[in-house]
């Protein structure tokens, strides 16, 4: 394995570049062929794969901002590709489902996405493709662990900062009188 000589040689850079290239392709293709944006497709794809779900769950699965998901959900709802309903067990939760038009659109885009995947994987042997997919799974698991560690470390740092600020704050008797 070669040692990185620049940022462009880093795995994270190469994966980001590939991801961005595929996102631009998908964005243009889905917009032109199906009339949906890439964020809308991502929301549709999660609902299509999971069935009934919530915007919060979509945000968690996609590891993305809830506001972005909410905008996509609202756009899809207005176009009658998804429908919303209150959760019978928790009226604060809004459940999302594909409509019949949404299911039809989902199937059509999945067909195109599978064709793209076949084309990409056809650039390598079946063994290399299987190794790539397994390697990506392992890399994602490790990246998830790294993020969890950062989250735990960040929480610990926030707690220490709060404790330090609290100790540094003068008590009521030590504060100067208003005046």
C-alpha cells in the first residue's frame, strides 16, 4: 500500500470524491428522469426500504440533519408521493408511508440505481467486487466507532467544561451588588 503524499491520496478524500461524483450523477439523472431531487430520493428510498417510519429515523439512518429531511418530507407530501399520519401510540410522532404513486416511483428509481451499481461493479472481478463491498462495510463500522468515541469524548469534555464554569462562577454572596 502506498503512503499518502497529499490529501488527494487519503482514503477519506478518495471516498468523498467518488461519493460526490456519484451524487452529482444521481442528482441529475433522478431530477431529469423522475422529477425528484437527490435528497427527496434518499428519503423515499428509506421509506421504501423500511416501510412506515419517521423523519427522525430517516435522519438517523442517513446520518443527516433533521431539518433537511423535514423539507424533503414536506415536498414529497405535497406531491402526494408520501402520506403522513399520527402514531396511535404516541400522537407527537408523525409516521411516513409511501403512497401508491410513491411506491411506483420508488420501484422505477431502484431499477436505475441497480443498473448503476451493476455497471460500477462490472469494472472489477466478482471477487474484487465482493471484497470491496465487505471492505466498505468494515470501514463503515470502524468510522461509526470513531464517531461514537468522538461523541463520548465530546460529552466528557462538555461535562468538564460545565463543571469548570460552575466552579469559576462566584457564589451569590461573592457577587457584587447591583447598583
